[in-house]
């Protein structure tokens, strides 16, 4: 009974406090509800924004899917990237817009968009592709020295990415054009080993052989015979009795 009386007294004290502080309680409750609603709306809106961005990106792809290349433009992708800059689809749209500009021969504009991607989406899993786009754009612009630096930086920073064979192949081609056969040969040999069953590996093998034909010094020297072979082939010496 004593515990029931204690509990009742505590309840009435709480009720009395609530009646005395009704305004503060209502304000506090209202703020909590308001914060909850704002957080819920933000989460919901982020989900909605992702869906909208995905739909917009799909719409930009329609001309490519239907084969109507006249309707495919970098602007459609870049518009999605601008309107949904905080979404994954927006990031992909920016990269696709840059790639479309490159395909259209607008190398300087493409490079600017690839560079924008690297600034705005540092955590993206497509960062290596963006850096390859920058290097390829510099290459296509005829800025060989800058392209070499960009390719080497990409290879050093992302050695295990799937774009590395392409970067090495492009770098080897530049070295070959710059009359640096040793550097080109080393890269072609590396690609041939790492991509032995791929198209780049096959092409690299062909180019490495061509370089060896043109520059015989690139071919490894013949291996020295082993001591066992020398002993086997030795002519026995006979002495007169």
C-alpha cells in the first residue's frame, strides 16, 4: 500500500508540474514534432530526388537506346548533372556528358567537365575514369607533355583500376611518337603480360614485336649456356700413350 501511495503521489506531482508548465511542454513537444517532420521530409525528399535523378538520366539515354543519335547531346546529360548535383545519377550524368563531349571532338570542353567531376565527386568509384578522361582530352588536344604527366599520375594513383591498361597503352603510344622506344617497349610488354587475352594485350604484343624488329637492342640478349651444357658438349682430350 505504501508503494501505491508513493506512486500516486509521484503521479500527482508530475500532473501538477505539467499543469504549471503546460506552455513549455507544448512548445517543447511541438519543436520535437517539427524537428521529426523536417528530418523525415529531408530523408523522403532525398529518396525522391534520387528517383527523379534516375528518371532524368534514363530520359537522357533514350536517344542512344533508340538509335536516334541526333537527339543525344552532352547538354542533356549536363542538365541532369546540374539539377541533381548531389545524387549518384547526377554524378554519372556529369561523367557521361564529359564523355559525350569527347566523342564529339570537343576535347577542351570535355576536359573541363572531367575536371569538374574530380572536384565535386572525390569519393566516386568512377574517379579513375574521370582522370583517364582528363589525360585523353589533353592527348587529343595535342598537349603531349601534359598528357604524359596526367597518364603517369593516373597509373601511380590507381594501379589496380581497370582503366590502367588503356592509360599505359596511350602513354606507350606517346613515347613511341616521341622516339622513346625503350619506355614504349617496357609499357607494351607490361600490358601484354597483364592483359594477355584482351584486345589491348594482343595489340601491345604486336607493337612490342615491331619495336624489337626496328630496334634490335630492345631484344633481351641470349641466355648464357649453363655449366652442365658446357660440360656435355666438351670434346674429350686424348693423350698419346
